[in-house]
C-alpha cells in the first residue's frame, strides 16, 4: 500500500534567507543606535579638581590642578553682567561655589547643581529685602535655544553633547569658581 504524501511547498529559500539576513542587520543597527544614543558617558581620565567659568569670555574650563582638561563655550543668564543679586534678575552668580547635586532627569538634558546661594549671597539679599533665588545649574540647551545668546534665568548652559561629557567628568563636591 502506497502512502500519499502531500507535495512540499515550493519555498524560495534564497529569498527567505536574504530576508532573514536583512532583518538581522536591521535589528543590529537599531540596537547599536539605541545604545550609542545614551546620554550617560563614562570618563576615565584625570580627575576634575575645579571648574573655572569666565563670564566675559563665555568659556568654562574643567581643570586638574592648573591644567586645563577641556573647555566649553557657554550661555548664561539673560542679563549676565554682574553678580546675581536677587531672584529673577537674569544674572549668573559670581564667586566660589561647589557642585552640590546631579540631576539625570533634568528638563535641560542633564544638569549639575551649583551651591548658590552661599551665606554671603543670602546675607546680601536679606539686607536688600529680596530673595537671592536659587536652583542655579550647569545644564544642556534645548534645540530652540541653541542659537540664542544668554537665555537662562541665571544658569550656565552648554550644548547637550558637551553636557554629557561634563556630567561624566565632574563629581559632586567639585569647586566651581565663576569670574566676571
């Protein structure tokens, strides 16, 4: 007795294999792209021992001792000349502070908090009968603000790409010196 076997379908194996290869390549590209777009970088170079900001030059320097590790163009408060005197004045503070917090979920990509106001800032504002303000950060820059000069409420802004490097390099407690 002969068994009847159904005919095997005619599958174009060459086309199927080519399609599978394309899918694998697309998945690999998507995985690589998603991994490379992380805003969190690693840094294994010399320690950043201080940050120096020169407001007039619109430059920020990450330093190891007296050596400049890297420098960045910056944007500041909308009224950058002079020391921040009160909340809402649009000035970026001047003086000696510390990086006192890290915000990986910042509305401005990533941010590092600056310990403004210090005791002297609070005393000056109190004597003037005003609030010194606060929440001063180094942070990234939204796309719509990239071509503007000095747009923040007193913070120091850099490009998002630069902020990723800075965030990786600078630790909480790092001194920051902001000069006119």
